[in-house]
C-alpha cells in the first residue's frame, strides 16, 4: 500500500480500531486498501466478502495480500452481473478466491477473522477502485458475529430471516 494512503486510513479509523468506528473515504482510498490496513493489524486471516462487483485492481491487490501470507482463505460472493465479465478477469478471480459465488447481491460486507482479531466492515464501496465518496462502519470482536453469520449464509446459498418489529 502506498504509505500516504496507509497514513490517511490510520488517521481516519485509528489503531487500535474501536467497534462502531465510522469512516468516510472522501475518494482517498478503495475498499481493498482498507482490507490491507486491517490485515496488517490482524495478521494471517480468513476473509469473506460480498460486493456487487470486483475489478482487476482489487484482484491484483488481493493476490498481493495472499502472496504476502496475510490471506489464508478468501470466500467472495458477487452479483450475478459478474458472469458477464471478460473471461480473463473471471479466470483471474477463480485463482484469487478460494470460493467464488454469485447471487442477487448488493451488500458490501467484509468479514476478517484471524487467531487474534475479528473485524466486520459494512460499507457503501464495491470491491473496485472507488474514486467516489464512500462511507462505512467497522465492528470488532463479538459485534462482528451477525455479519459473519450473514455472509456465511449468502456464500452458502441460505437466507437469514430476522423477525423485526417495525412499530
């Protein structure tokens, strides 16, 4: 990661990260930069992610993180539209992701779990280069468990239903 971006992210979300930390990218970084920042805190991790899409930029960043030993496994679910991507990009994605699924997805959730840390990111940014203003929130520890359950259900084709009272 460029040192400048790392410093910007660190100033925005801090270290240690506090559960419930909100962030605003202000077009200064993309979701894969934030993933790298958190993986450098957590160490070798299992990653699960949902996003509407991914790009060659994000795939290259993820591949670099795998080669650096920071990603143990990487499950990813994207919108059905990614099936129309160029075959080169899909073939690269199949090499990067341990598990790649598609579904009716618009959520942008990332779950990171290492021997010592658990992070969940709920954000507006797709897994692409994001030259736009994006926002999100980071959770840690037990606050991440609902996100872990949700993303596991999405990846394995299940739907979680929660009864919520509106009034």
